[in-house]
């Protein structure tokens, strides 16, 4: 995965847009990139492992 290493705030300043507007645009771009990459079809042998991690008993007293 390629990351741009540019903050949303920096993009907003460079393009002259409000932060909230730029944030929504970036979120839509991320979602569309995720959808596009998740539609790839794999070939050959693959392996998938499952992991379930809990945060413990946060906030609960025994």
C-alpha cells in the first residue's frame, strides 16, 4: 500500500479548501481505493489465518 504522507490539513491549505471539506474528500478517496483494491481476484494457493484480540476487561471490576 502506498501512502502519501501528506496530512489532510496540509492538503486543505494547499488547495484553499476548508478542513472539513478536504476531510470528506479524502475519506471518499480512501473508501473508493479500498473498494477498488478489494475487488481483485486472486489465483493460486492462499492461506488465511484468523486472529481475535480483545482489549481485556476494560472498565469492568471483578
